[in-house]
C-alpha cells in the first residue's frame, strides 16, 4: 500500500488557472484538454459561429453569456500524469468561488494577456495564491495578436505583483508573424503551423536545434539574429532558475503562446507537469496532514446543485488529501460528529461524470449529497483530524427576496437553501421572521442575476429582489451582545446566518467604524467564525 500510495501521489498534478476576464482562460483550458486527449475538438467560448461551447462551461447561463460563472473540475491523463484541472470563473463578481477552489489546488497557472499585461482581477487572485504560498506559473497568452514586448511584461510582473519570472521559453515573432517558441533549456526551437484548423485540433509542430544548420531553413536571418540577441540578454541579466524558488512561489516560470491557435500549448503542458508540485500537505487543527499518510482524509470545497437537470441532484466536490479513497467506504464527518457513507463517487469532465472505484491524494471526486455536506467539511478515517475551514467571505451586496408567485414559495425556499449551501449566495434571516422575507448577500452584483436565473430555470420560482443600502457584513462575537438594542443606533441591521450566528449589516465604512469604536468589547469579523470558536470568543477564552 505504501509503495502504491507513494507512486500515485507522485503522478498527481492538481492546479487552477487564474486570470482577469477575457484573458483566454477557458480557451486555454479547452486546449489543455485537447492535448491531454480528453476531447478531440476544442470549442471556442466566444466564436460567434461556433457550433460547440467550451467543455468547462456546462451551465446554460454560461453558454448564453459566453462567460464562466462557476468553477468546474476537469480530469484527464497525460503521459504518466493524472491531471486535476480546476477551472475557475474569471469575472470578479464570482471571485468567492475562485477563492474556495484555490484551497483545493497545489499550484496555479496565471494567465496574462500579452497586450494588457497584469489586470486588476489578476492582482487579487495572485494575492490569494501568495497567501497560500503555492507555486505560480505564468502563461503569456494571445501572442497571435500584437501586444507588449516580453521584457516589458516580465518587468511588470515584478513591479506590480512583486514576483520575479524566469522565461522557460521565448516567443519568436508576434501577431501574424508569431512563428513559435524557443525552449531555453533544451536549446530547441518549436515552429508551428496552423494549417487552417482555427485552433480546433492539435497544430503541426517542428522542433529544430538552434545549434544545427537546419535552423536556417525554418527561421529567417532577421528572426534568428533577434532570437540570439534576446537570449543573450536573458542569460546575462535574468534570474537563475532553481526548483526551490519555484516551489516556494518566489520565482514564476514563464511561458509564451496562443491558446486560440494552440501555438505553444503542448510545450507549456510538458514543462508544467514536470515542474508543478505533486500533492502537498494540508493544515489541520493538529498540524499538517501529509498526502502519504495511509489513513484517508479529505475536505469538501465546493457543492453544486442540479448538474444533472433530469435528476436535480447535488454533488459535493471533495479534495482527497491523504490515503486512498475506496468506493463505498465510510468516514467520520467532523462537523456532524458521526460516521457517514461516502456514496456514489464520480470524476468529472465538467458536467459529464464517470463512476470510479478509488481515488488518491490530489484527486477531486464528486460525492452524492443528500444534504449532509457543507463547504469546508472534513471527512476522514478516524476522528482525530479536522482541516482548517474553507473561508466564507463577507458579502458586499444585499437584497430582500420575494416570490412573485405565492404558490411557488416552497420552491423558492428550497432553491435558496440549496444555492446557499452551494455557496452561490449567503442567506440571512431577519430577527424573529424566519424565512419570511429572507435577505441574500453576494460578493458580486452579477450573482443576483445568476440567482434569479437559476431559481427560475432549476426550481420554477420567479423572484423579485429589493436591493438594500448596506455594503458590509460582519459576524459579531463577544459578551453581552444584544441585537435589539444594537439596531437602534441606526445605519445597520442585525440578522442571523444559517447557523444562527449574529451578523450585522452596515450601510458604509463610517457606520462600521462607529460600531467598532463604541463597542470595543465586541469583535466584528469579515469571515464567518468556525462554530467551535464562537463560544471561545464569546467568553474571551
């Protein structure tokens, strides 16, 4: 078992792709699947005449809007590797889903638009990766269009993000003249030919040593002279590449290419899987849990309802952290405090699922969820381990939800409950009102649109949203907190979350600052506290 466990851990690569919207993230995802043999014809997310939609965009709303609004899990084999690719939304209004998904990744690929460089959402997601200390790989995309000089992009990464980069390859040309990439370590030029396929299939590729006479038959004298000049400059003035700096996130290996035309995708995938880390340990309340620990353990980082419209089922996505998962096994559910059977395991290609018999550290599997799982739950053999929770972020937009049809109220309540457990929205109850006129909170305003769409199309409930003037939500812990008297001070409203924990909605920064100054005995938290810590905070222990 130990030798098999070690071997399976070494094979796994689990990573997420992060970027600003429109940098080409879903397109790159498609092309990685294409080269991994998981699909045979890549669909373009934005092509107006496209007959296909991106494999990773499975929700009808995603297909209509041409954007990703929910994370998806994509799994495929490439060479001797078992790859778990976590595709995340790029739009900032869905960043909470991305943050949660990054908790399940061992590394991240940061996608940069060659023309636009480092954009605002890229900065936010980069910071999350930095906080987690995971290795970050950079893929500069859209070299098939004219963009900024590669040296300028390297400088911007350092100036804006504070990370040095090491180009693993170097582009030859740009725009219509983008011919290929030069592999610095192998000293080989990869020259590509699109052959009119528009990126739907793998491109023809010719690899030629830069030191051979043959190189003069594939590159012009001017292209070769520029390449030699660029490489000499990098060798003299650039950083030295070390695996240690890469693994610690201090140095980002950098690649160039075009996901749309497939130029540079295969060289990137080959190098990335060699450099990316195998599954790593995860922090628990009693220290790190190593993947080679023979006892099974995992945590739920995502719940998705209604992936199969015909069955209206719910799937809990679990990252396996240690040991081996075997179909039909039971595990201790730390939050419920009891053994549960981990039923109907499956692996995914977006919405398409395949039943599995086992899974290893690094794998992401889907479990049938009868309503017993929540984001952040620990499932393990034995009850001695509990992973640190997946953060629940403070919403910034709020609205009261009303059913347009009183006869469909139960459907609305069921939909709200399931979508809140999924993490699409957070539901708050007004004091002493239960689920009458519930308040929903979201991190990004576009999530309201997704909520209305999914309640109508998945639950048959049309709703109206009455927006509220609040911009901050804070969980309150501390002694002698009285919600009734607290509300009288104005510019705020006290509500309860799904666990019955008190939460205060504030109109603006001034209202929050006023409350903090007037009530120093209370703690106002931007992340939901773990239930077991609430009592400690309330008593000051």
